[in-house]
């Protein structure tokens, strides 16, 4: 039986989850992350964007900031200032020599990111560039200790992993390359059909559409659609079909969580609980704050809005 309310706690037959609301004085909050065990997020105040890290405001005054996260123990995020996008690898500004620098990640303890220069997008991996031989190279990630990225050539996209091209037999690569339980996984398209490729096998072809593959406790999860119904496939089971819609799988404390909608309400389903029904989350908004739920020091943490006031909500 699922819990159906949020008033500081949610309950079901076998237990209760309690939450604390921490009011924050900002116009909006998004992009929560755990950095060195401390909370980081993007805040907006009077059309100015900045990072809040461990309760402290970091460098107000940017046009915009995106995706705080941890790289080599440093707070790292993307910045737009005076129309130029670059990387803040705290306290260093990286990528200012390029037209644009974006998507910073850690690969083998090296700061790795995409750059745009003279009409080309390619990868900076430590002090070296890679991917210039392609029309475009982007979406870098670390896979089993090696560098992976998406490349485009002659109208097709595929993966480059440790220097080897993967997925050339498909028309398009639609996600980052990832490793799940030591096996390569990605979202691909051939013709008009999208499907998951996992350990060389095509999964999800029985559905009308699949998307958003994720590793949840080192197992594959993805979103599927069939007969105009959207739900989650995890551990080879269809999950969330009791809702009008279920999507955006995420890992909270090594368990599956996802965003669900029912009767005009949006909320998180996690470990048998429905969390956040009393908060405002307009289904028409582009950014949904329930998608920003994270695990912070073993506790579910998410931004939420109620009566036009923003909160950081954390499991007790």
C-alpha cells in the first residue's frame, strides 16, 4: 500500500518516512548535488543565478550557472557570464580560451569537458584534446576507467570508447555510454525505432518507445511507452503502470525512485512511498524540481515549492 500524503512524514503499512523542511530565501532552486558530503545547488534571486554550497552563497552575479557536482574533490559547475559559457573548477576558471566550454566530468582523476572552437566541438581530456577528427564530439563520460564520448560523422552519431568506435551499425547514439554491472549500455536508434543496447543485446523493442537508461544499484532501468502509457522497466519488470505516467528513474540509496503523475499531481515514488504530493510542481514547466532528488549522506534530499516559497526537504 502506497502512502498518499506529505505533512512532514509519509506512512505506509510497514513504516514511516519523516522529512524536515528547510526554507530558503530564493526565487528558485534547482540542480541539487552532493559535493564532498555537502549540499550544493543552483539558486536564483532577482534574476541573478549563483551556487549555494554548504549553506554559503558562491560568487553571485553570473548570467546563469548549471549542474554543480564534484570533480577531483572540487566543486565544479558551468557558468555563463557576459554571454560566454565556461567551467568553474573551484577556484579556477577553465575553458576561457574557447568559444564555449561545457559538460565537465571526471575521467581518471582528470577534468574533462567539451569545447567549441572554430565551428568544431571536441573533448579536452586533461591537457590533451581528442575527437577533432569527427564533425562533432561531445557528452564525455568515464566508463570502466576509460574515456567515452559521443561522436558525429557524416550525419550519424556513435560512441568512441578508449579510442574504439562503438555503435556504428546504428543511425544515432541517443544517450551517454555507460557501464552497468560491467557491461556497456546505451540508447540507440535505427530507422524510426529507439531501443536499449545492453551487453550487445537490443532491449525494449517490444515497446513503442524507450528512453532515459539509468544504472540503479548496478542494474538497468529505463522509461518505456506502450499504448500511450509511460512507465519504468527495472529488473525486467514494468513498474508504475498504476499511474497516469511514470518516468525519470533515479537512484536513491541504491533503490529505484521515479517521478509519477496521477490526477494532475506530480510526486516521487520511492521504496513504496509517494513523496511530495502537497508541493507545487506544474506539469507544464520545463524543469521539474522532483527530478532533482538526490542522496545526501544517506538521506533523500530534494527541492520543493509550497505557497510560492522554496524549501530544501530532507529525510530525517
